[in-house]
C-alpha cells in the first residue's frame, strides 16, 4: 500500500529524501550544479541527526567516487550524487566501482558537459558513462526519481547483480521543479530494503582476509570482464522482479519500458527522462484529433533492453527516437542501439533520429509537434526514414 | 609448474582474492631468462642473498643456504650480485 501522504518537493530534494529513508552507511559527495541541492539537503539530514550516515566531504568527485568504492569494498552501503563535469571527473573510478562489483547508488542530475560551459540539462554526461559497467535508470518526474532510488538499492544488491546503479533525472527541468511526490513511510522503506544481504560482505570480515583490486593481467582480466557481462545480462530480469514486487507491496506499477497509448498506435515517439512528460501531453492532444500516436519510454538504458524495445517497436509504422545527447560522427546513442536491436526483424518500421534539448534547451510542444508531423508523413511515404534531425537548432 | 586456470564462472567476482598468501600459487618462475645456480662449496652462509631476494626464493634449511625456489625466482640476479664469494652464478635457462 502507498502511504497516501504527499510532499511538494523538487527532484533534487526528492533524491535527498529517498537517501534519508535509505539511511546509507556512507555518503561521499562533492557539490556541482544542478546536483548540489541533493547533497546539500542530505548533509542537513546528517547535521540534524536524522540519519546515521557517515558523511565524507571530499575535495573532488574523483575522491567522492573513490571514497564510495572504499566504503562499499569494506561492506558499507555507499551513495553519492553528481552531474556533468563531476561525473566526468569520476570516470576512471566508475569503471573500478563496476568491475569490483560494488553496489554503489549514485544520483545524476543530468547536465550538459562542457564546453562551452553550460549548467543545464542534457544527457551527454550519462551517455558518456554508458560503457562504464553501471546500471542506468532514467526518471521522467520526481515520483519516478523517488521510486527509482528505492528500487535501485534492491537491484544493485541483488545476488545475481552486485553492480553500481546510476539514477538519472534531468538537471533543473526535474531537479529544480517542485511536484507532488508520494513517498513511502520511513518504516515501509526500512522494511523493504532490509538489512544488507549476506553475499555483500566486503573487506572487513575478521579472520577472513580478502584482497580487492589486485593486478589482473592477460590471464584473468578477460574472465572478470566476462563476469561483468554476465551480471549485466541478469539485470533486466532482476529489475522486472523488483518492479513486480514493488507493485505488489506498494501498488506502484513500473515497467522496464513504459508504453503510453501505444496499443493501437501507428506512430510512436521514443525518449527518456523529462521530455517524455511533454511527449505524453502531445500524444493526448493529437489523440483528441484522432491521430494514432503513442509514446515509448525506456526507464533503463544500461543494460539496454534490446529485445523488449525491438518487440514493442516492430509493429509500428513510424518511429521517432529522441536523444538528448549527440555522438559526434556517429548515430545518437538511443537511436543507434534501437536500430541495432531492430535488425533482427525483416520488416521494420520507418525510423528517424532527433537530437533535442542540448544544453537544457526546452523541447516544447511546438517542436514535438513538428516531430509528429514528420511521423505522419513518414508512415506512408517513408520520407525521412533513417535521417537524423537536430530539433529546433537554428 | 603447470597452472590450472579457472574459468570466469569459477573465479571470485571482481578479481578479488579470497585467501591470504596465495602468491605461492602463482609461478613467477616462468618469467625467468637466467636462473641462479648456487655453489655450496663457495657459500659462507652470510644470508646476503636471502636478505636481498625480492621474491623470498632463497631456501634455507638448518641454517644453511641449500638452493633456490625456482617456482618463484624471477631470475633478477640480485643474489648473484650481492654474494661476496661469487657462490651464485646466473645461467641462461634452457627451455
């Protein structure tokens, strides 16, 4: 059952609130806009004695992630948060966290990477980290931020997974927008996440010395990468299991890929995070006019739900893929991976790439309306199929 | 000296080493190009070689140097270098 209690919070405070309820053993973080409010709010909880967390102030994100690695290696529940250049500064440690199989939870208030310097929301930070071995969850709104945080812990610490999880929300657009959020009660969260599972032991098991992070050369490195690959293969079934359990316990339904008015749709717009709220409004508006359009929202980008997305998209006539990040000289990330996933079918929908909202530019109803118009044209004529557009650029 | 290497699903996750002292099971002797040869007749058991060996490969039994642990000696030659009596010589490995 849900708590039935609502709080008005922005996305950053939502993240901090979820962290408070999780009450991790260690939080090590460095402030960076638009993530600052997450760790600022959380440090307030620490100062007020509302959590038992050991809060480690560090001099950089590189150290924040290093401290989390050390804490998790010692067997602590460790959390952090960052954005953009902060995430970039963590880069090498991201890979280390994933390869040592440490279930760290990190919130990312997605922000454009410099340069030129920009503090607003796009996915260039998280997309750059997509091969680091972290699970990536995406959140359309504050409620989803909250529920993703709570579920992230269950996913990360699952015995088949033991991988770090990144919970993404759009910088400013989500992190600084106040919405109604219905949190669980502290007790519900405590019962749900439970104690650290027995398989998550860490270094500090007395009488049983362990070495974490030894040199791993040609004769073993490949095998350990295979272990990471295999763990990632198990993540989607675990997410499904966690989401179903969450639904049973709290009556909140989440799926790996959300389908919105897509059952009888001829065309769909696919995208992640906050833009999908606007897309749903557009879908509602166009449905009123009898246009058979829907929305598809992957909540997970790593591991990429390739079979799930391909099976959903195969029956539509025209598909638009929205990416809030570019991959200069190649295809945009969500577009590229969706194309690859669709290759297994002989009959495929017309599909087009849209790069949008870089540097936090608003992706408005009007702009998305042009995407819908393109889809209407493309579904019959194929015009624009496999082309790449930059939505709203001058 | 043959090692049986485990496959990915038999190894501890993340490259962790779950027991202490397991470097014994890693035969660094396979890296060697020159091997130390100990001449007991010249040796005065001063233990200079034992003190300097970076791989703990000088074998001492009943207070006397009796030879080298060739499973782990990497053939660096420090022992031969520090021996005041030239009781250790480096000879090319024949493989």
